[in-house]
């Protein structure tokens, strides 16, 4: 738990949309994407940003953190280490790859792991080998970064 004003000491972004705007880009990568999934992505975009501000506006920085990081501007404070993971069958895998690249370009330590053939949020299916492996890797990362013992 963070106290007011406390800075995170580690970040674990998992299977996220790190650029909420422009959901159309998912169709370019996954042209046969299920209409149901594309509709969910569009719904998320509309819920977050509604009518979009002008391109390049800093008003989108919180909705598009990967775009902010890709600009390469040095952050006001050093970023903590990241452990990013995603399944390779997740339409959001490219966002994870972009996030990792951008963080490394900024000199931020970032570990990554990809799970072949796994769909979005596969780690919630804790009865699978990949989910258990992702949680083990996540806990190892957090233990190393935070010095916390598993209970």
C-alpha cells in the first residue's frame, strides 16, 4: 500500500492498453479480429477519451502513456523498474513491446516475458501452467525489487 506522496518502487503492467486512442491500429495488426473484441477496444477508447483532443496534445498523456514515453523526454524523476508480460495471442502484445522499448530507450530497467499462444488476461486462469509461471515470475520480480518475502 502506498502512503500519500510515496513513489512506486516497482511496476508490473500486465496485458494493458498503453495507447488507448486509435483503436483502429489493432485491426491493422489483427485484420481478422473478432468484432466483439474490437468493439470492446473501441468502447474503452471512447470511455477514456471521448472526443479526442488534437494530436500531439499532452491532454492524452495519461490515456496514452506509451506515446508519452516514446517521445523520449526525460522524466522528472527516475522511473522504477518494470516487469511487463503478455500472451502472444493477446491483441495488446504490441503495446507491451512498445512499452518495453520506450522504457529501455529512457534507460529504465525493464524485464519482459511473453507467453506463446496465450490470450488476453491469461494470468487470471491460475489453473494453467502459463498463468502459474507468470505469477511466479511476477512474485520473484517483486521480491527482488521490494525485498518482501512471500507469505
